[in-house]
């Protein structure tokens, strides 16, 4: 969620309490500047709903432990990747529900650390380009790991098979979608243009009315959300619970979910590419 390099709010020479003297209120003031929760394209709904209310308490702890923002980002990466590994563990029956729940909890930790690293960076005035880069890589790794883990869970073990391949397809799609977004900035920078196109949100809209309507409809349906780490982890837990209730020999619900995320990832990759090319973002 810290994809932008945040600006410090308040005078740069304003004296702030040190690491061990900072209060939760101080962290909210300096680590969560006004408008943070309103960044619709950057702030996750779960952050706005509950995690930004919890994160300052953990930021308070991490400040006292002496952890740097980048160290917290590395922990975020680790929790996301381990979530994918846990989900993929070759278990059956009720045990599959516990691995799914473990993955969901680790993704919540990933989300928490994604909030905390930026708050600590802003509080310490240690925001950096390297921090933004690591944050983006952490999102890539976590989503890819979870989708691959789902493929193995649907297959029923650490072995090759069609569901593993579908998980890999979904993981590739998720990575390509992020790469398409990030490469808009790369293309503009290489062309000597500012990162953000003139026109703000209007520049994001396709010039074709038909494509614009299709983009709006897809956005309203929110199908793309199911390949996001937070949403997917909850869906995996729900599917695993359904498989336990059904008592089938194969993880039927997890397999249906795997097919769905692969289809959405492929469709979203193509639609996102068309949407970018049809907009003013590359002008």
C-alpha cells in the first residue's frame, strides 16, 4: 500500500519525540498524514476498514525495538511468501482447513506490516526510493506465492498436475498486471515525461466510450479482487472450509477457485493492457 513515496507533513524542522518516546498519537499524527486512507488506487479496503486503526500500536512496538522501515518491508515479504508455502502444504481432510487459515492469518500479518513500514518511515523521515521499490517487489512475491500455493493445494499435494499449472498461470497473470501498471511509469520516465499524466483521473479513462463502459463495469463487479492477496487468502479459507463440510475425497471447492482465479487473471491481464493503451497514460 506504500506504492507512492510519501511526503512528510508538517515543518521539516518540527521536533518529534524519539523512537522510545513516541506515543501512539504521535505515530498517527506523523505516520498517517491526512488523506492517507483516501488513496483509492493505493490504499487497500482492509487498510481503510480496520488495519490502519490497529497499525499505529504495532508501529509503536517496532519503533521501540529499533527496526528500520526496510527491515519491516522484508518481514512483510517473508510473511507473504510463507503464507503461500503454508497454503501449499500437502495435507488432506480437516488439516487442509488449518493450512488455509494459517495462510489467511499470515496474509493479515503481511497487510499489517505493509501499513507499518510506511508509518515508521514517515515518522522517522526515512522514506526512500529503495523503500518504494522493496514494497512493490513484496507485493509481487506475496501474490505470486499465494496463487502458486493455491494451485498445489487444489492439486492435493506437492506434485505436478493441471491445477498446479492453473495456479502458475494465475500467478503469471497477477505479476503481469502489476508489471503493466508499473511500466507505464517506466515508459513515461524513459520518454522524459512526469510520472503522472496531465489530467489526473481523467487520463486513466479510455478514449473509446465502449472500452470505458466495459472498464467501468469490470470495476464495479470487482472480479479482479479475487487475485489480490487479502481477498484470495479469505477465499482459500472459505473454500477449504467448504471442502471439509462436503467431505469429498478431492478438494473440489479449492479446484473451482483455482479455475476461477486463473480465468480472471488471464482476462484481467488482457483487459488491463487494452485499458492502458486506450487511455491517455502513455501520451
